[in-house]
């Protein structure tokens, strides 16, 4: 997945500006983002503080690491099952 060029604090600022009453089009134009990006951020981070966003990012990273570990272990398990099946 591509790394965003906006930090959690910058995303929070953009979302707070829109909550304060500035139109979405103006906020997007000021920060150089598309409206689709804004609405994705709002659906993912709406109502979160910066520390919550950072925690979510850490959890996503940990989840990805655990998924990779599980995939490797399941492949090893399948290989061992095949080897044992051929031996007997």
C-alpha cells in the first residue's frame, strides 16, 4: 500500500476545518486533495483524535505482520503434511 504524504496530524486538521463549516470543495482545494480522498479520510478517521489515528496505524501495521506470519506458518504446515503423507 502506498504511503500517504499527509501525516495523521495534517489529516486531522483537514477534517476539523470541514467540521468547522468550511465547504469540502474549499478545504480540498486549499490542501491539494481530491474530494474522494477527503471522504475516504472522513469515513476512516472521522471523530478520531491524532493519538487515535496513530494507534489505528500501529494496529494496521501489526495486523499485516501477523497475517504474513500466519501465511508462512500455514504454508509450512501444508508442506509438512505432504511430506508425512508421502513417507507412510
